[in-house]
């Protein structure tokens, strides 16, 4: 009887029972610091560009199970087209996009422009211009689709911007060791170092080539979100760290994709087995009052 009487007295004093605290903790959802997806395990989802023979695997953002975690990114996913297939035309008034062709060849429809695309091409797709991909070949076509939030009315470039990353020089980047070489594919509209100067919320699209045992040194970005896709090789991804500075290390293999939130510690340690390549992209975090280039 004394125990039963004590329970309401505790409530009256503002002391929460342990059971009540556990319930509150279970109901509160905390956004993860990073997200991991194994591309081979992601199922295609129906999205606005989906059609017969055009399949989209959502890795982060639109179509994913946790779209609210990404803020500057709208989407990042893998698009595959069967032979003779085409995707539906799409137009996004508040989203700039970039495509990177990984395998195959096809046609990019960009407004009234029709342009051939091939393996390792990358292109900028501004907000407000209709675009879609068509595969007229007898082989499959695979590409990465990435989108970034921009204000409606963001001005497009005067022409279609496209290049091929096999033609982009490999360079070292200040602050990172020589064991990793960068191909700087696309930066913002003011970029002087990237092959294409195009993005507004997009700040950097790049490839990293790691030597056996190489690393880009764990680091963080205080104004940008970031995505890594391990194109080949294996090693350890760094995703976050504790108050003692010890890095969070996770085994990574070909086809692993990671999204890193603002200020998350990020990096990669390559194995000794051979070289590894990562496709990376960074996007400004859309803080209130953010001014885009």
C-alpha cells in the first residue's frame, strides 16, 4: 500500500517515474549523423521520371525511407535504363541537378537540345528546364542523379554544360595527402579550378583516387553536407567521432554509399589490396539567409 501511495506523490513533486522516462525516450526520434546505403540492396521505387525500362534506386532524399535527414540535397540515386528505354521528362523549378554517366551511352534531352551522352560524361541540369534521358542502344545505361534545393527563378547557364571525367586532370588538393588524387569535375558558378563552374547550392562534384593504404585524412565541413559512393575497392569509411576524437570507422566495399550531415567527421582509409575510387559531392547547408552564388 505504501508503494502505491508513493507513486502519485512523486508525480506531484515533478519527479518522473523511470517507466515514463523510457516511454518519452522511445517516442522522440533523433536524426542520424550519417546514413549508409548498400546500392545492391536498395529496391527501385516509382518516382516522377520512372517509366517502362527506366528504374530509379533512391539512396538519399526523395524516395528514400529517411528523406528528412538530408537538407540541401533533394535526391541522390542510381538510374538505370534498359536497351531502347526512355525516362519521363521532368522539370524542377526549385532544384538544380547533376548527372554522372557510369555505364553505357544514350541521349540527353535538355529543353530543345538533344545531346549524345556516354560513359563518364557529367552534366549540369539547371532548375526550370525540362530534361530526360533516352537509351537507343542495345546495352544498358546507368547514371547517378543528384539534386539540390535552389530558389525558384535561379538563372540557368546560357548553354548545356557537359564534360567527360576521363579528360579531367588528376591533382592533389591542399590539406590532403598525396596518397589521394582528385578530379575536380564541377564547382559553383564562381569556380576557377573545376572543369565546370555551374552550381548554386552544389559546391563540389569530384572523384578521388586512393593509392593502396592511402587516405584523405578525416575532416569535416561546417557549411556543407556530403555524399560518398565507393565505386571500386574496399577500406574503412570514417563517419563521425566521439568527444575523445576517436574516429567512427565502418568497413566499406564497392557499392557502398554514405551521406554525411553538417559537421560530421568524414574520411576514407583505403586497404592495401589495391587502388580505390570514390565519387563525392558536396552541397551547401540551406541556413536561413543563405546567399547563393
